[in-house]
């Protein structure tokens, strides 16, 4: 969590805000019905959470800001900031797309906005009996299998690649050995981290061009690399 040099004014304002907040009722359900588990869980949507705190925040002159930020190596984050009297407090929550594409990314943003608002303002939702049962059902499931054989070595190889050619070769080898499942996800995540770090360290147009060509060849599957390229382009082109 980050904050301005002083927080005495906003701390006092948020104390007054939280004294007026009430437990929020969950208004939407998620149903899981599969061979492994069958349960129902409820949650509060963003509009319900916003309405639950808006009047108290406005009454005590506290403003809420939510926006995106990209952290090299960590990907997209949703930043929630509370501001009052020139003072501020903020924190961020990871954006985890539910699937590829704009709609999947939007789903990740919506999830992050809800949890970011709840955490920063201090909202709480009512317990749900179906949700508790769902957690119990999940605990009854077999423990997750160990990491696929050879995966740690493959990830270390990607992490230690020193040239573009090494990275391309090691990623191809890792993808062939781990084409599906958790192994494939881990390989793509490690690739994203390598590329995002390299893009953040790029200093000129030649560096950026070579990295863009590399991405075209090996085709990283996550969204964070595209965002890292855009950030690097803005930084380098803006300084040109």
C-alpha cells in the first residue's frame, strides 16, 4: 500500500466513512455443477458495492479513483486510490483475464475493481451458506498433482536465456514438452516475464524493433507483453 507523506486528514475522514458503512448483501450467484464439485456461491456486483459506500464517501469529501497500471514482470494492475484534502492512499490488485480477448480482459478488470474497492474502503459482504458449502466441497477434492516432470528445468532455462536466439529455442523446447495444462501455463508466464523485463530495459529504437520481431516469431500468448510493447514505444518514441 502506498500513501502521501501525511495521512492524518484522510485517516480521520475514512474513520467517519467506515462508521457509516453497513454489511453489503450479495446480489449475484455463480453455480458450479461438474463431476468434481457441485455448489453455488453468491457475490456483490460492483454497482452494489459502489452504492453501499458512495454517500458516505461523498459526505466526508473522499474521492475514489480506479485506473490501470502496468508493472514489468507482474503485468496489468488495477489501482484504487482514495483522496481527501490533498492526501491519498492507494493500493493495486492484479488483473487476471478470464480468457483471451477484450471480453476476458474486461472480466479481469471488473473482478479487480470489486476487490480493490472493497479492500480500500473497508466494505464487507454477508456470509453465504451456499458459499460455505462450496468451500467445503472444494476441500474434499484430491490435492493438486505435482508439477509436470521437467517443468522446473524448462522454466529455469527460459529464465536464464541471455540472447533472443536462446530464448526462442528454449521456449520451443518447453512448449513441445508441456503443450497443455498447468505446465503450458507456467511456460507462457515465464516467457511473459522475460519479455516484459527486456522491454522495460530497452533504451532505443533498435532494441525495441528486435524485441518486437522476437515477439512476432515466438508469439507470446498473454496480454501483458502487448501492453509492455506499447509502454516501451511510448517511452522511446516520446524521447526520440
